[in-house]
C-alpha cells in the first residue's frame, strides 16, 4: 500500500513538473505581452504533449501561453529607449508630456504609438523605479 501511494505521488509530481516545463511563459518570459504574430511550433508541440497525457494541465498551458502572448514568435525587432532620453518628455512640473513622449518613441524606435487612445492605462511609478532608471523625482 505504501509503495502504491508513493508511485502515484511520483507520477502526479512528474506530470505537474512536465506541464510546468512545457509552458512557453516559463521558456520565453521575454515574449509575454505580445498580442499577435506567428505561433511558435515548439511551444505548441510542448503544450500538445501536455494535452495528450494530461488534458486539464495541457489546456491550462495553452490558455496561459495564449493569454500572456508567449506562444507567439517575436518579430525579430527590439524597441528600447535610452532612459536618459526620457528626460526630454518630462515637464518642469514632473508630468509627462504625451506629445514629446510620442515624438521621442517615434524617433528612437521608428514606431508610432497611439498615446491618445482612451483605452490606454496610465500608472504612476515609484521612487525606486525612477532611481533604477537613473532619474531624479521632481514635482
């Protein structure tokens, strides 16, 4: 009886570990946040293996990968703005000027972002985040 419960526990632990490893979110955390693109066949195959052997965890892996965007291949482009250049978009009162920020992003990355979209979520940062980018808080 004891050997049987250990065997069942080992099989369940192995099943859960293989599903955690099959999740594209864990393999490629840098892909999170994508909303479209070509689907990565490797991640689909790993999620499908989970779907074959363990239906519920496989469905969960597919759901997580689609929800986070980790299932999509990157388009090969990276877009980063030097934090020092971000100072140009901060006004004297400490508020962000959206038009200057939009122009800065367009100049640095070549992409025009819809910063005037009403669905845009704006969140305030903390002093620690500003310090991580080498920016001094001004208000």
